């Protein structure tokens, strides 16, 4: 059994660059589609037995019809090649509103041959797939979604979400045929996974699967999606527990990450062999920082802080500079943009330093303020705009809530 596994395609991620004059598509979308084409072509050329896509076809749940067309053209190629393809619904594909269609609904509605959409927890049997393999699918599940799947009270869901998921998976394992390979695919966070910096980690909001659940030796392969950093959470052990990562760099948080899909060779009763296939031609993200300490030759200082000119070509580049406010008029931004003209896109982030002290009201002291209140004062001193402050405050609340919860769990 040869399985191809990929995840987190996000093909409509058009947050940088310009449009291609021939296709009319954003150039960054073409980057993602190029990686997707490589994956599809590999599946067909190497005659894999089954393809598992572990969620997040798009960047949001309401993709434009043009992007749906491009995704559909690729999936139909697998269908026409008679390759069973399992599409898992991810958090970027699903609507928070009950009853609304998810972003890949059409493949289910139109009953495309060889394409199986998993939008709620289920066990796909060998008969349903048309191959001697079974797949347990766990799409992105909100607390309300889990409530619907388990028909239990919302309080139980809130307090025992991991236990409920474990019970669901255990039931499916018991229903499976032990003589056939068994695969788990899930779009979720797993305890012990390494997050890249590609997104704000929603502590307390993500469904976090116990590591023991996905490392169950009764599985022959675990195909995960949701985390963009490629990794095997069960290295040198059975089963492989694989996040292949996103198929292209989404933003600067993934600047150092190579991109992959995997091919797994599965035989019941034997250790599964995994090939990591590195995607080529991934657009570079280059990031540099500079603190200006002297007003002399500022333009040369800025150029020297950037990568070599040959590395700048076709890259997405960001230069962040901190400097005394008095230097503002000495920064020749036009010259810097001429120097970076060969980049795909160049971002200059200017951070003038301000001497600011926030005075506390006479009836307050540092000791009387909560951590969040202290952070609010700090962000105010940095003159952040309201949107940035609110985003940071939300993240801080999640981190503090998680920190408070962990000691109770350990106890």
C-alpha cells in the first residue's frame, strides 16, 4: 500500500505580490498551485494507491469561485486517475455557523468518484474506499461540533473534550478489521508538536489530542494537518505520526522551514516506511533587523543589513529598523527600494524610538496591577495602534489562562 499525504494547501493565500498578467491569478497563488501540481503529478506518475489531504484547502471558509475552480481541477485529476482521495475538512474550511456548507462541500454534494470528504468523525471501511485499507477521519472539531457528534451535554464536552475524542477513536478501532492496515487522519494539534511561528496559537481554543492517542501501535500511519511545521511526532517508532506541514511558506514565521509532502509504504504487521519529499522552488522569505546607532552613512548601513543582492531576487523581503526619531529624515527609502527592486516584494518596517513614561494614578502601584493591566500599560507606552494592542491582549489572556490551567492538570 502506497499512500501520499499532504496538508495545509491554503491555495488562495494572496497576501504578497502582484497578479500574473496571463492567468489573472495572484502570483502567490501560483506559488501554492505549483506545489500542489507537484503533489498531484507525483501521485499519478508513481501510481500511489491512496491520497490523504489532512485539511485546510484554503485560507478561509469562503474562497472565491476562481480558487475553488483551481482546487477542483487538481482533485478531479486524481479522480480521473482512479486514485481514492480522502479530503479532511480543516479549521480554515469549516464555517462556525451550524448548517452552513464547508469550503470543499461540492465534492461530497456531487459525489465525485474516488473522492471521499470527511466533515465529521467517521470510519471509512475498505469497501467504501475500494482498497484493503481503513481510515479513521477526525476533521477540525469545535466544541459545538463535538457536541453534535457525541450527543452529550455541552458541559461534558467542555470539561472532557479529550476523553470524548479518545472514546470516539477507540470505538472506531474496535469496529475496524484488525487484518487490514488502519490509518488515522486528523486536523488538530497534538501534545508535543512543535509549532512554527506561522500563526497565533489559540491556547485553550484548539482541540489538542493526547500524544498517546495518535501513537497507538494499532495504527499503521497517522496523517495529520493543522500545524505548518513538518515533523514526525513518533520518530523511529511505529506508527509514524506525521505533520507534513504547509505546501508553501505562508508568512515570515515559516521563513526557515522547508516544505514537504510524504509517501508512506504500508504493510500490515511491518513497520511503515516514510519518504519525505521536499518541494522545490519554494519562494524565499528573507527577514533582517537593524538598530541604527549612528547617523553616519545610514543608507549603506541599511543595504549592509540586507542579504546579498543575488539572494534578494524574487524573494519576499522584510527589513525592520529601530532608530532614534531624529534619524527619520536621514532614511532614504526611495534609494532602498531601488536597491531591492529585484525582490518579489519588499517591506520596510520603521520603528522610531520614543522616550515615553506612563505615570500610574496616585492611588495605584505596580504591585496592585494584574499582569494584563501591566501589559496594557506597556503597549500604551509603545504607541501601538488599537488593533495591535487588542490582538496582543487576546493572546496574552490565552497564554495566562493556559499557564493557570497547567498546574491543575499536572496535579
